[in-house]
């Protein structure tokens, strides 16, 4: 049996480590980094054949690089997609998707609860090129139905949402998209393919910020798009022409990150679940937002489409901004940074950082209150996280 055939029926833990392994003449065991901008041809005939596509092989690293290809193949196998194209960042993946599948006059329907920069891309830049953008509430199915029409080309969601863990029904939205021949795009950054595989639920394209859990250790920026052979070919043409390519070094970091992704996602979720349950029992905590809690209004849907709650939770404290800031300022270990999906736990105050650009009204509508804090739960020992927060709570709520 050849090794590729063997892997066809392998488990995700195995695919994360073995897919796309690159045999080289040097017989290196770890995947080599091909730090080269171009590739040589043996003859004029071969050069012509590579450029015309008749002879497969590398040409130029803006659109062909073996290290980048390992990352792409590995991520595609985990998402159970036919193909993948890597991009310079998560934002580059979203921009590439827009350039490939939208033109002036087309309509895009997106959730209001998207990553802030994604909303700016849609509302400031896509609108500038004549794309009509409709934003609807993540969970309002009738609003989605009303917003979709024959000119709709893409539906775009992120589930669970940041920071409130709202769940979008992927199967429902993919049926809705297909009813008007549109495509459903799912940003799968929070769950990763280990916990949720949107393509199997009917989505057409999956977006990743490799910067988050895929790397998982906060070392580099990257992104990817996964989907069918024909859709990814379109996206790859955009990368080739417009240039938001992933560097081989960043691809290497991300592909090594993928090797431990299954283990990490299980542990991130286990820690987040324990921390969420503990937070629910602490005084001065008004509410905990985490899809793994039975108190979550969409707990049943979350159980249906994702394996567990993933590693991001948020909670609202009594005392508004001053109490929330006091907690942030009194943690000893948890990092104050807007990044997420890192082995290191991080804490942010969304109302004045990630969601600071929203108007007071929009914050209110989105549930981003002044007392809300988000934690990306890392892989430190759970008792140390609780201890860190207990000390910070004592400072914030003393007297
Ligand atoms: C961070 C993030 C992005 C953007 O990714 P970058 O790699 O920072 O460009 C997109 N979507 C979600 C959900 C994110 O968290």
C-alpha cells in the first residue's frame, strides 16, 4: 500500500502529523523550510511546460512553495476539504475570498457578531467596490431569510462568536445560502477542525486565521481558505495575481502547530469548561458566556455541531468598567493582550479594546457591556488560573 492510501482512512490525530510529509533527497524527518523565491527549470521546454500547467511543479513562491503546500494539504485533510490555499493572514484569507467570489452589485449577508476587522473590511472596503453588505443578528433566522435574495453571493459567519459565544446554525445557513445559489463561508478560527468541521455541515468555504490556534503559540501571522478543488482554484488565482501569499517560514510554524492541534484543542476546552463552571459560582460575576455551559441558551445547538466549547469564554462582572479594569490590572500571570488561541491565557476588556470602535449603541446591541471580560483560556494548570483570578477578584471587589 502506498503511504498516501494508508492515510486516507487515518484519524485526525494522525492526519495532523503525517499529511503532506515531504520526502527529500536529504531524508530529513522534519519538514524542511524551502526558503526560496523561485525554482529552476531543467530546460526551456520544462519552463514552458510549468508555466502552461502541462508539467506540474514549482515556479515562483508567490503561488507555489513546497513548505506552504504541506501546511495546505494538512489543514485540508483535517477540515475534510478537497483543497486549501494559504494566505498571509486571516484577513488576507477573507479578502481573497471576497476578491474571488464577489463583484460590484453582488450582495453579501454577514453576521453582526464578526471579528471587528472583518466588519471593517466588509463595510469600508467591499462597499467601496460596489458590493452591497447586509449585517444581521447571528441568531435571528428570520432576519437571515429576509436578507437573502437572488443577488446574494456569499453568507459569512463566525461560530462561536467573539466574545459572547453566540452559535450560528451552520446547517440552516448553508441550506439558506444554497436556496439562492450563494455560498456559505464559515470562519472556523475558534473551534478549528478538531472541534467543528463546517464543510461536513454544508458550508462551502472555511476561513482560518492560522495566527490563532493553528500556530497556537503566538509566533506568527497566517491564514487559509479550505473548500472544494474548483473553489480553491479560484482563490489560488487571486493569490497568484494579487499576492497575499503565506511565507514558507510562517507555513512551517503553522504546519508544526497543526501536529499538536488535536491535543491542544481538547485541553484548551477542558480548561475553559472548568474555568467557566468555576466562574459561574463566584460572587460578583453576573453572567458567564461559554457554549459548553448548560446555562448557555444555545447549548443544544453547540452540542450538535461542535465537539465541546473550545477555549474562549467571557463573563460580566458587577461594577462595570472600573471593576473590570481592576481585574485586568491585578492578574499576575494571565497576559493582557488581544491575541487569542495561545498556550498562554490572555485577558481583554472588549468594550475598550477589540470592540472599542463601536458606538455606545452598537456595543449595547452587541452585548459588549463595560463589565465584560474575555479570557482565552490557555494550557497552564487550571488551579493557577483560578488562583490568579481569585487574587484579582479580591482586589477588584474589596470593600
Ligand atoms: C484574528 C482573527 C481574524 C484575522 O486573522 P489575522 O491572522 O489576525 O489576520 C479573523 N477572524 C477571527 C475570528 C479572528 O479571531
